[in-house]
C-alpha cells in the first residue's frame, strides 16, 4: 500500500471519530485554540483547517451553542455542547462502544490468524 | 499584523458574502490565539514567523473551502435523471433539426450535399448548445432547492418487477434508438417531399429520384412507419425482448433487400444533365449511387445478422 492510500484511509477512519472527540471535549466551554490544545493533550492531533470548520458545522446543526466573550484583551468565540448535542453524544458513545467491542473481537481474531 | 489582515481578507474574498464577516471574525480570533502561543514559546514574533504560520494554515482559497465546501453545480441525486433528460432532449432536437434541414435541402437549388452536411451538423451543434444550457440551468435551479435524496429511486420499487438479468447488449442505448428514428424520418421526408412542394421548387431541387425508384420507396412507406413505431416502442421498453429482436431482424433484413433491389434498378436518378455538364457524366453518377446503395444495404444486413445470433441466444 502506498503512503497516499494509507493517508486517505487514515483520514476516512478518523473523520467520524473526530466528531465524537470534539463533542465529548465540549462538555466544558472552549474556544477554538483551547479545544485544539485539549485534544492534542488527549492524544488526538487535529489541524486547525479541519477543527475550526468542524466546530462551526456542529454549531450550525445546533449540536453546540456559541457565545462571543472578551478575554485577555481580545474577543473569542466559546463553544459548548447543547442539549441536543448532549443527547447525540450519549447515543454516539453507545454506538462507538458497541463498534469498538465488535472491532476488538475482529481485530483480535485477525491478529491471531497472522 | 498587516499580514494577518491581508490573509483574512483573501479568505473572505473566497467566501459567500453572508458568511464573510462572521468567519473572518472567528478566523482572526483563532489566528491571534496561535500567534500568542507561538510568542510565548519564541518571544517577539517577526514578519517571517507570522508568514510561516499563515503558510502552514494553507492557501486562503483552501481555508475558505474548508469553511464552506464548494457545492457541485448539479446535485449528485439528480445526476442520473439529468443525463437521461439530456440524451432524450438532444435526440429529439436532432430528429426535428434533420426534418427541417432535409426539407430545405430538397427544395433548394443552391444547397449541395456538402452544404447540407454542414447545415445538419452545424445547426444541430447550435441547437444542442441551447438545449444543453437550458437543461443544465433547470437542474442547477432544482439543485439549489433542498435536493430530493432518492430521485428516481423511491421506496415503492419491487424487486419482482426488475427486468430479468441478461447480456449487456440487451439494454438499448438511447443513441441507437435516435439514430434509427432519425434515419427512418429522413427516408420518409426524402420519399414524400414531392407531395408538399410546388412545381417550381421541384424543378429547382438538387436531388431528384427517378420515378421508378420513388415508386419502390413509396411502397416501402409502411415498413418505414413500422420502423418509427418500433423505435418508439424501444424508447418505452429500453430492453430487447425476443419479439422486439425478431421485429428488428425482419425490419433490417427487408430494408437491406430493398436497398439491394434499388441498386440493381436503372436509372436511379433523374438528373439535370446541364447542371452536371463538364463535372460528371450520367453513368458515373448512376454508378456512384449504385455503390452507395450497396454500402447502405450492408448496415441493416449486418444488424439483421447480428440480431439473429442474439435472438438465438436470448431466452
């Protein structure tokens, strides 16, 4: 497999997971840069070109609430999980755990067959 | 900070007007946060540091597209329907244009075969451009509304009503149907044009068939009408059945026989010898017409042979 193919598949694999990671991180309010730092500290590296438009899309879908606040002499837009977002996060978390368990079994079987 | 302002302005130029201010404001806040974090690590920032950070964020157009992804001109859910409409309308436009140009050619003294070809294809390109643009614009407008997710693929379909699985050729292509339809209508116009032309127009006509040939062709009219009906039937069914194939074999075999019979008759044409004086002699033109008819006969003969073989294999 070429490096380009691997990059493409890795991107596809991460795309859905990132939504879950962002929703889970926004239980507490964050502005763009602080959210990115929190995700990085948690081991999820995401570039700003992906993260910032993703937060906006989630806010447009009313999964996040947002508010402009002044801080350190500058305005920042803070995002936080909405009620709808919290419901969806719960459902997605169940789905993720189910998938993770099923995949764990499959990948475990596959690694034994190797 | 001039560089940041220029960068934000460049991104905003690529965004829809209603989103420019809000995205610009948010992007500014995000960039300033990143610059603050960088300054904490490195101390005072130079223009080169800022330029490097902006370069890392990506080209303004790319950033704008990440915020507002470009929409396809025609929504993917309409694409199959769009292509089908396009082929249908272009096919009908070609047939109508063929009738118009052929009628004009037959009644005109000045239009030779080459000018006829140019008028036919050049004129069709004009009409096709108009048709293409109109259909594309109509679908673009439809795509701007909330797209229907399953156009043409509704929930009411029944697996039992799907046609039987067959060989690839069993699906009839639209271009084949319209080619046949155009050929039959062309023949009808050529055969019956003396009926709707004045004596003056007939005298000026560039192409005059001999009375013997016209009589044979007129007797063939029911066959041509059957061909048109058969093409319309194909347009409705779009899948070869045994009955349709058998009719097609019969039609093509009869057309090939008529073309060969015509090739064996003489004279084929009723020519204005003065017009061709010094260019061709009568025998040369007659011989060319005969060879052309034999070549024309080969096409339906080939289709009749091919479809006979297909008919044997089709269950």
